[in-house]
């Protein structure tokens, strides 16, 4: 990463840590910390393993889809390299507002590994569209078939859920239009190229316009390939739904792991899906703070006493912070390997 990217990374990391500290203080203040730790300590080890497996599978699911789509369009990379793209994307999404930093960094690393920018862009956009489509479908399904209970369960957060659902549906429509209205993409690229030229930052350049045309040709070719191979899209849709279910089932695992009963597991699943739909599109790094606040409000009557804070500690700790740490290690390892490779090339 160049110095500008490093400065941005430090800024986002500092913002993330500040929000995380504020979130932890707000969640744990006035709580029976010893009671919470006792409840977590009594949780069955197998349930903890299952929760970790589900959290890691959520991110690994995206890596599997990247591997599948890249291989399908003839730009295959190793499975583990594609997993690294996924964990790297999760890390940068987690520390940037509205998860805006994930895909640009994935594109950066994929391009460094020899993937064409246009193919990488289409693959990541396809996964993003289908991922948001999966959440939109889950949200609409819950609203249609569980709407009566949903409003009562969410109480004051019902409006936030509706807003989140509208944002998901709107974002899916925008991404679909960008994917399949290729003329819009070309027009957008040309307009973006003109902005720094008009601001006297760039000079007129035929070479730069040729690069845009080259990208556009690859973009159209890849989108055309995906249109012709509907099976690949179908497999990716199913993969997206299964991927999303991993984190939604996790709350059920934690509930049972803490030895609690009385609430039907499907209800827990639907409530967790509603929380995810409500908070994912909000412009907060990792949706920190609002996720914990909404979780407390929605699940307060289900995880009673110190079990509520214990469930937040385990659920968010594993599904977000633990996986974020893995992503951070992937970024550090990749930086170390790139530096080592650069030094080897310098010595030869």
C-alpha cells in the first residue's frame, strides 16, 4: 500500500477502535461482569466450536464463490488465495463506514495477482448483488410471513428494519442496473475521467481513454459470459443464501450453548435476520454500537439476566471481532509476503 492508503487505513482503524471502545463501555457498564463470564464459561465447548465454524464459514463462503466464478470465466486462482481475498475484504469492510473499503482492497489484491480488473470487478459486483439480494429476500419473506410477530418483537426498532429493507432493495436495483446496463457503466467511466481533467489535476490522455475502453470490453465480455451461464448465477444465489444463514443460525447455537430454552429456534433465526437487515446498510464501521443496541432491545426478553450480555459477547465476539482479527492477520501476512517477494526480486 502507498502512503496515502496507509494514512487512510490508520484513520479508519482509529475510528473503528474509538467506536469499539465506546460500544464496549456502553454494553458492559453496570453489568454483572463476573456473572457474564461465568455464563460464558459454562457454555459447552462444542457449541463454541460450532459458532466459530459458522462465523468462519460465512466469510469463507464468499471466498468459495470468488474461486468458483473466477474459475468459470477462465481466471482461476487457488482456493486459498480466493479465501484470502474474502477475509481481506471482511477486514476492510469492518473498519470502514458502510463497508466501503472491502471491495476496493479486494480489487487491489486481485489485480496484483494477475486477475484482469474488469473480470474481478464483475465477479465482486455479482457476489455483492446476490449477497444483498439474499438479505432483501429474507427481509421481505419475514415481513410477509412473520410480519405480525415481527412488529411486536422489534417494537421501537421496526422502523429501522423497514428502512434497512428499503435500502437493501434499492441497492440491489442499483447494482443490477450497473451490471446489465453496460452503456451506463461506460458513460459513468467517461464522466469520472473528465472530473480531474476539468479540475486541472490530469491532462488530456488518449492512453487513459484506451484503458477505459479496454476495461469496458472485458466488462461486457464477462457479463455476457455470466448471462450465458445461468447455472453459475444459480449456484451463486444458493451459495449467498447459505452464506447468510451461517451468521443467522449462530444466535441459535449460542442460545442453546448457554443452556436456554423456551423460544423456538426459527423465531431466533428470524429476529437475527431482522437485526441484520436493519443495521447492515448504516454508515457505521462494522455497524458497531447500533447492532449491540438493537440486539439488546430485541433479544432482551429472550436472553434474560446476565445471559443477554453473555450472548452479545459471544455472538458479536465470534461473528465479527474474531473473524475481523483473522482478516487483519491475512492483510499483515500478505504485506509480509509481498515485501519478501519484492526483496527477492531486488536481489536477483
